[in-house]
C-alpha cells in the first residue's frame, strides 16, 4: 500500500463559533444520506417529500494513512428531529477496531453514543469544554440534543480508517429520543432484542 507522508507542519482554521473552515470544503450529509439510520422510516420519508435537510457535516482533511500520523477535524451535527429521534451522525467503527478516538465539544450540546461488538454500550453527555474518550473497539455516533449546532473537534490515528458498513447494516442498539422535552435513551425498535447487551455504566442524570 502506498502512503503519503506529512513532511512539514501546517495549520488550518476552524471557527470556534460554528466549527466550519474557510480553508477546506466540508463533507455534507443530508437526510437522503442517513435516512435509513432513523427508527421512524415513515416520518423520514414524509419529511423528504417536503425537504432534504442538512443533518451534519465534517472535515476529512485527507491525511496520510501512515502509522504515526493523526487524522483530525471538526464535526457539526445540526439541531432537529425525525419523529421524536434527534438528528445524529451515521456513526462508525474504525477499520482497525483497536482504535480509540477523542472528541472535544466547543459549541452546543449532545450525546456520544457508543457500543462494541460484544454488546456493551455506553453514552456520554457533552457540552462546551467537555471532552470524551471513545475506547478502542467502540463504534460511536454524535447526537444533537440541543437547539443549536453540536460542534466537536476529533482526533484519531490516521491509518485506522472507518467502517460505516457495519452500522449501515445493523444500526445501533440504542437511540436517543425526546420524551416530554427530555433526551432519553431507549432500545432501537428496528433491532432484534439482544440479551447480551449491557450498559457499561449507569447514568443517573442526563443533560
């Protein structure tokens, strides 16, 4: 495999207000791109007949996939819901499963949903100034539970790659919905019940 190497330092500007950059073009994901991820497919189809909203965007800087290099960028998930389920990213494992990742929230509020192939799952609430460490082997998804864009900065080993196909095929075990105005974690109704699933830790209170 041919890999490129970073031969000198460089900078890129990301706005602390909205996470966007004027130096690079972001990758954008509209409802048509992630429709199959939402639990309420009828509502998703009905929404698409009216509009195709931008759900999230992120920056893929095309970093070399060489050992020792780092991939980084910002992810911006916009506010909104399909039915009672909050807007979210598609989510992914890493191609090299034994890969951790760090996300730092600098605008908005949301949840990082995580699960591993063994059936363990977890979530962490994020707000400006708070960072989350996503352990190796855990798929992860950003979920906007607020009324403004949920902006994070991420960093992981550049050669790890992304595995979106697994999530596209099976989804996440848990989703986050609005219940009486509060974000609530519930079972994904589109998944077969998994008796081996267990929460890594107990959450007493959400944002």
